[in-house]
């Protein structure tokens, strides 16, 4: 029967009921975390900011919870922290924890290579334990149940998000805890943002599947009504738990909070964080499970070669990269703005990139070439990494 046959008020009631019926399943499945888990999360975030004794009592409730979790975790609603909304995510990956750590917690391999969908730049500051005390933390996985702890400070520049199209530079406190739980190898990685980020700059997602992004260097957001605003990442925190289920499988659980916006107002909703964490996890899973991914030692060696290439070689590669970005911009609706066209026309994009940004762009293109993606820069042919390294 047509809705127009009903009186307007009754039609509105029926429509409202229909919308409510659609929402009820999602609401029913939403779940808060147990009090003990929330307490552990708070203690770990506090410990990440100061060196202090760490014991299993600081995380046992958390590990008991994550090892029993089912589903992808996005229906979980962690308590608000830092005056920010939070979310959770759970992903299973076909790799050992040792292999995963040899990529992700290896100072010879920049993190943005493993997380190119969410990071543009990353690095450890001098004085961090992973640089001064222990550059191979995965070696502690075979030890006893007493936790091994490493502290440090990192910097990151994020890739553009799909909500505001902004990018920021910020510093993070980082705590790594390597331990065992019920005989399984476990890594807990905790981060807490130090201070407010740099002001947001406009960026464009050119091809998220190929990790191709444009960074304008222009203050603001790439979003209509608030594009003019000076925005910041005011605070963020995360607790990541990696549990090695078997020699060839690791389950990753993430809890994350983010507060960002302008004029002190938080504009980030749980759905925005869900989108970012899903992009992060999907790209990471594809990379770490790929048979084409070079062995960690090979990748570290190639990173060193590219980082130390001559300035002339780097200039040649980045010039080709800038022309490729210009060509993509010609067909991208999001790049039609005159302020963006001025940055990329006639290969001028190369001129706004710092040395570190140039190296980062080239390294990501190298990884794309190895993984079988369309790279914007040519690299000499190299042998494909064998799947025998996946364990």
C-alpha cells in the first residue's frame, strides 16, 4: 500500500519505526568493555608516559578478554578517554609474531612502509630504547613469562583521512611489552600522543587502493564548509595487542581514541575512527600476508640503499614521481581546485617536498613495485620474495 494514503503523522510514525528497526540490531550488539579491561587500558596508557615497573597485573584482564574475543570488534564501545571517542578492531593475520615484529618493530624499516594507507612519515627519536638498547625486540619472544619492556618516542605524519582530507605531524610516547600468556607469545604496543599536533594541511586521496596521495602544503582541510579552519589532532591514544595463535597465525586487537577538530572542539566520531582503523588493518593485512613482500633483511637492505642514494638519483626519481602525480591530478575531481593545480603543474610538486618526504614517497613506490601494484616510479627488476618467509 502506498505511504501517501496514510495521514502525514501516521506516515511519519511508520517511517520512524522503520528507521528504528534498522538501528536496533546495531544498538543491540554494541557492548561496553568489562571494568577490569578498562582499568588495564588506563594503566597501560599511564605507563607509556613514564618508565615504571610493569607486571602481568597491569594487563592480565586485557589479555584474558582479547583471547576470548570473537568478531571484528567494531561493535565494542570503549569508555571515553582524553575527552575523546574510542573504538576497537580485531583482525587475524597469517604470519608469526616474530616475522611481524621483524617488519613493524625494526628500526631499519620505517613504519610507514607497513602502514602506507594511514602514515606518510614516521620515525624514532634518539634516546628511544629500540635505538639505544634493543634494535631486535623480537628476540625476547622466546624468553620466560616475565615482561620485557621498551620505551621510546616517535613522530608520525598521517596520510589523509576520508573525512576531512587533512594531514598532521605529531609525537607519540610508545611502550612495548613482550610477554607470554597461557603459553602464547604476546606483544602489547601502547601509544599516547605527547602534545597537540602541527596545524592540519590539505591533502587528497588520489587512489587509496594504490596508496597514492597528494599533500598540498596548504593550511586547512580539504572539506567544503570548514576548509579554511586551522585544525589539530588534540590528543590520541592506542593499545594494540598481538597474540600468536600458532606459528603461522597472529591475532591483532586494537583499541584507539582520537580527539581532533578546530577551536578546541572535537569533530571526531566513532565512525570516523572505525574508518581509519579499518583502512589501516586492511592494508597492513594485505602487505604482511603477501608472498611478494621481501624478507625483512632484504627489505631493510633495500631501504638503506634508497635512503642513501645520491641526491642526483633521488631528484631524478622524484621528478618522475611529480609528473605522475600531475597526470593523475588531471583526471581527479578532487584535484580541480586551482590551489592544488598550481602546486602540481609543470612538475612543480617536487619543489615542495622535503628530503624526508621525497625518500618516503620513493620507498612506498618501491614497495608497491614489489607487491605487484602500479608504481609511479620505475625500479630495476628484483626477485620476488619467496613464500617460504611467511612463517
